[in-house]
């Protein structure tokens, strides 16, 4: 008998119709690497600690941060935050103030007295670290966490290396530096001061150490030949900044000329103003576009009254003056002399032309290779001599605090593996979450919070900290500007927009999963995911 109406399935019988068989692609959840994390030389899990900070759990944010870097209060002040240059939010408005939130977390930890937990067990192994700068202390911290007994040998009277002797107090207050170093000492790291290692193999054997990490900083100033009279006062930048840590401050006079174009030159010129110089002039042989100093530091120096003489080089230093020759850039951007000269009054000339590392402690060590003034290391940070590792200023790399801290962490992980007779295997590399993966419509407008700056008058006459920190409210707001690039933050978009109810919500903090029996592979979840943490893959994968 013919039915008058079309035959339909019984109510509920569609549950047996597994629509997943129609797919050519299926969605998968994944964690892409945020560009900030990818850029950080110290290897911080920036998005990870921002996630805790934006929920107001500052201690957990700090603990996540210090898994990779023991110096958040220091880094919040001196890091040049290349992570912010990579931040996807910059393509919306302005990058997340990662550095300012790190500054806040570091200060909060000092205020609250948060400490590092000690290792659950001891390995029985002893490691010698040569140098108490950022790289050496970073390695010591990580090795202590892994249960090794660590002794840091430091030639100077105080810890910090170039963090103390190369960065002025107006950028890094010494009480902040001391507090974060003390936390590492409290972890069980031993530091021997005023002890210079003249032969690393002898020191290793005498102390019964199983491994060594070399982290000697670049403290030897490079010189330039400048004809000078007997009474001319020509100093080097490293000595000037180092002497600022003593009771007797350097006597630079009223008219100070600094020769160089890096951040150290800027620091010395700004220091001279604070010591009472009426004229603090930087002489640099190229123009501002070619200047290696960071632009914000140049701008702060100009605000404080430092003058910069571009396209100039010092030819001669007299009793109370210098002779400067004007330069011109050729078609390749290199400065060439013009034959035009002028005279500048100068009570002192400070050379800021870079630094070298004292490598005398490794002379005669078998297998040790030195090229262009730095030690050659392999991918595991080990030198050509078994069991001796090196990092920081001693190896080929950019020289800054963040890079040095990253070297210390990497070396510590490889030293630990070497001591245990295994190879350290880093986590596999993952795809970086690019801006085009984000669905920015879902994010609200949020202007970047600017940190307070000390007024110009006090900046010119005192060593008070120039860059202030955020308060809790501002830090919380800034943390919440993070877009969580490439990582699910459980906004429920995929759960809400799926036309097939194929997304299963697993509960707070557990994320989601797909029921592939009913997913047709339409891709709506991918297109509507704000942070790009879902990807379509071919069905045969």
C-alpha cells in the first residue's frame, strides 16, 4: 500500500546516523606557541604566567614565571622586552605590557616574602659556577632546584655581575637586586666572593666538583687609540660604572664627553648628569638610525639634558678639550672622515666602546676552542672539554641580561642530564600562533597601561628609580589584555556555535573534546575560535 506522505525516520533514530562519515577534514584542539614565548631569550612561559595574573592569582603567576627565570623584579626593569615587539596585540592597538606585569609580580614577591621551594632530594653531585652574574646565578638556581650542590665562585665582592656593575641604580635599585639574589642563596646556593679562578681545571679538582659552568662577564673595556696629553683624563665606561658601587664616586668634572653609541654610553652620560655635570655629550660616529642603543633609552637621555653629537669621532684629547672630526656616511652606511674639525671643552672623556672577557682561566685546557674572543660551545652549551660548560658573555651571542639568563637555564638542564648520564631532550617545537589565526572581533578595546616616570628635575639630580611600577589594579587590567594566542581559555565559543552538538565540555580547567561521530567537519568552530587553538586536519591523519 502506498503511503500518502514521505517516509521519515522515527523520532530519535537520527542518533544512529553518524554524520562523521561525511567529513574530509576534522577539527583538533592544539596548543600553539604564543609569539611572546617564542621570542623570549630566557624561554619564559609568558602566556602561562599572564593567565594566572589575569585571574588575580599573583603568587601562582610568579611561581610559573620563576620556573624559567629567577629574576622577575630585575627583568621587569632591565629587560628590553623583545616579547612585546612580537605580541599579536600590537596589530590591534598596542602590545600587552608584559614587562610591566613582570615588574609588578617581582615586586609583589619581594613584598610578600615568597621563597623558592627546595629540591625534594639531593643528587650527591657538586657543580662549580664561575661568575655570579645573571648567567651564573641562573644556572646555579636551576641546578639547585634539580638537587645538585652548587658553589658559585665570584672574583668581586658582591653578586650580580654586570647587573650591578654595568646597570646604574636609577634603572635597577640595589635593594631589588640583593633581594632576588638572596632568594637563590636561601635555596642553598653557596657564593664565594673575592675569589678569582686562575685555572679552571685546578679549581675543579681542588673542590671535588663533578661539572663546571663558566659564566665570566665581559668586564674588560675595549680601548681606542686617542692621542692625549699627560694631563688628559681618559677613562673607560666599565670603570666609571663599577666605581659607582663604592663610597668614592668618580670625579668626572663639569664637562663630560662619552665616546660610543651603545646602551653603556647612554648609561654613563646619564650618570654624569646625576653626578653634577653641566654638559654631558655623547660623541657617536654614525647617525641615530645606526645607533645600537635602544631608542627609549636615547629618548630618556635627551629628556634629561644629555646631548648627542652625531656623525663625529674623537681625534685627540687635550688638557681640557677634545678635537672632534665630522663624519659622513657613504652609500653603504659606513662613516667616512670629512676633514672638518671642531673643539669641545671636556674635563673628562669616557670610552664606551664595548667589553671583552678575561679568558685566562681556560688557558691550556685541552679541547677548549676560542674564536673572536669567545668560547665555542656545542648545542648543549658544553665546551670542547668534557664536563665544562659555558654561557653568557663568554660564548657567541647577543650580550644582555635576558640572553644570559636563558643560557644559564639551558646549561643547567644539560649539565643535569650529563651528570645523570643521559641527554637532555627539549620539548618538541610547536607552530607559532600568528595574528591571522585570531578572531579579534571577540576581544574588547583595552588601551595599554603606561608605567609612571619620575619627573625630569629629580631624574637630573638623583639616582632615584626612573621607571615606576604598576599598582595591582593596573597590573590586573594589563594582564587581561592578553589575547591568549594559540591556547584555549575556555570561552565556550566552539561549544556554543557547533551546529551538530559535537563539542563536549569537560569541565572547568579541562577544556573540550570532539565527538567525531557527529562532527561533519564544517569548520565553524575553527573560524569562531578567538585564540586560534583549533585546527582542521585531513581526515586520514
